């Protein structure tokens, strides 16, 4: 769970088949464009996982997340939620040419879901630096917990582009380029691209950002190729 790539600490909880059977059964969604809000099954998964993990016996180890007492655990609740999307590197740098495309298709047609929803965790209605995400693998949920600045970023994004005003966001993470961006739309039309690390109200067009991302991807792919030739692996 490396949404913002800033000092992330992650705990991973794998549910046994028995616990999964008791909780729910999920069907993997289509990997094209998912809904703006998580399904009730996803919410139930995140809630059940959060309650299973936030227990008083972990107070000593979870103080860094903002939980310092039994009351904090009892008053923890899911907050904001964002689905994480991606763009396949092949859509930006086709393998047959290895060159950046001179013209890009509509960004909505390039984006696919990662089957991942990230939730912030609030205590007494206030944001903590804790988050839980639900990843669907073969239609079954894996719950991850972590600590980073991403919950605050989610809150700021949703404040800048409120859903009740008709805005929709797709948080897009391109791991091969080590880049994240947010595609903001309204009434089915793209408003623009927002950089999470910059001014959240400043928008750019795809033609302003995709060539740069493509260039980064191309350089990274070339570096990876040279590293593999030497028997090395580059971590991004």
C-alpha cells in the first residue's frame, strides 16, 4: 500500500478461509471503470478488518498511528475512501515501438482499476494517519493497514473537489514511473489532471502531463533493461 510513497509502514492481515466464509463472499469487479463509491461488501470488509486489528493489546505498537487508549479503539471509524487506479505502461510506451505516442487517447479509456480501495480511519471524527485498504485478489479480500500522510491527502482532495458538487476522482498510481496523479471529472467530462503533491485546485490537461510521464517511463524501462542485463534489480 504505497499510495503516497512517504515512509509507509504496513501491516498485512491474511484472513483464513473460515473467517472469510463467515464475513462474506465477494465477486471481482470489472477492470475498466469502477463506481465512485465502494460497495457495501468492500465497506464491510474494511470495517471488519479494522475492528479485528485495532485491539487494546496493540496499544503499545499502534501509538504511532494515533491510537493511545481503549477509548480510541472503540471510537475508531472508517473515514474517506478512494479507489486506486493505474495506467498500464504499455498504453504510454507500446512494446512494439518503445517510443512515446505522439497523440494519446482519452485518459478515461487508458485507466483501469487495481481492485483496491483505501480508507482513512478517524477517531472521534478526526483524521488519524492510519489507513486500511481492501484489495480484491481472485474475488477475495486482503486487508492491509498502514500509516502515512495519504489519509490527509484524501481528505484534502475530497474537500477541493467535493463529491456532492458532482466531482468524481480517479487516483492513478503508475508504479513503473513512480508517479501518482488524480483525474477529476464532472458530469462525465474530464475537468483535468491534478498533482497530489502540488496545488490541488490547479488542473492540467492530459497533453500537458502524459508526455512527461511517458518520458519517465521510457527512461525507467531502459534503466531496468540495463540492470537486468547485469543481473540486478532496481527498486522503485
